[in-house]
């Protein structure tokens, strides 16, 4: 074969490659349209019966020199790429996606920006009395903390455990917060209570057990109060983002994500802190990401290294439970820091003082 013949054949291959590319892109566009229609109709993207029918039809018309198995393999890769393209486009459309919104969202809680510099949210697991909350609040203010957390409505695993003080707990939090110039973060569990909660709380917390309480998510999306959304006990990162989408799609863009550990086989900690979720969430979403170091471990002896790891991974802040006397706490006694331990944590982290303006 002469060089001229070789070049002619190569030229034909180049032409065919361009035609193949054009046809592949045309096929991909049609696959995208099909994916869009399936999404609107709530259909599953992957249809194994349809794929088998297409492969059988291709093999039926195969005249070689590729054997049938090679044809199946090549087209399976094309089908896979088309399916991945459908999923990618679906995620691009999400309001919480960084592809849709490249800039970081800064959630303002009063004059405290969440998502700009690392912050601390601290307070008792459950509101037990005004004296208890007041004692904690004094220490928070001394340490430069601006946001106090406390549970008034407590969804518990056992129906016989302390369920919280309810509205009276919210009133206690509000009185103490106003006394010290703090902002309140507290969990709401009933969609009907969302409107009422805005009178007392500055940030509505939706806990792990309610991450997929879709009516609650919708209700939280209909107010302007910032929402702190915790990852579910066994929820995937994608499921957390879809839960946030429920809120944002209803008009409330002020959402803070919280990694609080997921359930695994490990028994030495209450949950397993998925530290990888922090950089992934920061990469895939524009929303601020906090790490709850209390629920992730269920023990306080490793609070400092957990918090440092979270901040090193890119977290926008830390959540921690603090109690004047954890040994007598009505809930989660093992994981709550006492006042001295909290002061030591703050000294170890050396968080910047939050500013009142966003540059």
C-alpha cells in the first residue's frame, strides 16, 4: 500500500469520525428530550427493556466486521453516556446547584453572615428552664458566639423520652436571646407551626428525622426565615440536596445545610461523620454547609479534633450542644459539653469574630 493510498483511507476515516460525532450529538439531543419528558411524567430514566430491544435490533442488522458482542458493548457505552447526560442536566436545573448559581449564597441571620467566615452555633440540646438557657447564653456571649440553639420540640426515637417544652421553650429562648443580643435556632416538626415559629426563632431548624418530611419542607419554603436543614440518618448527599430544593423552589433561598453524621455499622460513635460530604456539598451546591459535631459522634471527648477536621474540610461553621451540667440533662447527656469544655473548644478553634456586613 502506497503512502497516497494510506492517506486517502485516513482521510475517509476522518470524514466518518466527523459524521459519527454529528450523529452521536444528534442522538444525545434526542435522548435529552426523552429524559425531560420522563422527568415531567415521573418516569424512571433507565428502561432495561427498551435498551434490550435496541441492542437486539442492532445485532439483527449487524453485517460485520464487528462481531455481535462488540456491537453490544459499543452501543451500551453510548446508551450509558446518554443516561449520564440526562442525570447531569437534571442536576444542572436544580436551584441549589452550583452549576445554576456559581456564587456562594450568604445567609444573613440578623447581622451575622453564614457562609462567609466560619461561625459557631451552640446551646443546649433541649430547653429545660430559663435559668439553664440563661447560664449557657452568658458563656456564648463571652466567647463571641452570636447564634444560640435549643430544642423546644424534640422528636425522639422513644415516645417515652423527653419531648421538649414546646411553645414555652421557644418563648424562653426568645427572652434569653433578646436579653443578650443573640439569634435563635430551634427545630420545628409540624408544618402548621412554621408560621408561629417565625415569631420566636431567627432560624428554623429541620432535623434529621424530618429531612424528608416534604410538607414541612414546603411550609418552610413559604416563609422568609432562614432554614437550617440537617442531613437524614441514612440520607444520601443527593437526597439532602433534593430536600433543600423543596425549600428553595418554594421561594426561600436562605437555606443552610448541616452534615450531622449518618448511620453505619460503627458502634464507638453515635453516628459516622461523613467528612467527605462537606467538600462535595460545597462543590455541588452554593449553600452554606455546617457540621454538627455533637450528633455526629455522640461523645464529647473528641469534639475538638472533629471540629478542626470539619473546618479543614471547608465547613462554614460548627454546631455543638452545651449544657451547664450535662450529667443531669434531660436529653443527649453524653454528647453535650459543659461550660468549661465549650470554652476550651472555642480557644482551640480560634474562630474569627463575625462581621456585620458582607463584602
